[in-house]
C-alpha cells in the first residue's frame, strides 16, 4: 500500500474536506484559510471561485476516515 496519500490534517481540515463531498451551497464555504491549506496539499482546487475536491482529496478522505473515527472516540 502506498503512503503517498497519508496526510496529517487538523480536525478542521478534515471537516472542510468532508464538507466538499457535497456541492458547496452558493459556491461559498467559510474558513478560506483551511481551503487554501488543502489546495497547497493538492486535495482541493478552486474552479471559478468554487472549491472542489480532487481525486487525490477523495482518496485521502476515504483512507483517513478510520482516523476520523479514532478522533471521535
């Protein structure tokens, strides 16, 4: 298994990444600084001002979901 999609994201970054699974209402999502950090990781791109999860972002979200469960416990 490859570790190229293993990121140490903050809980807030996970929340933003999870929120991007669905279309963003009105093309807006609060906490722009978190979106910028996810763009730097290559997990999100901004198209016409709307943040969109990349395929790599989806992989990170799926692989990291077990970590999210650990955080909730």
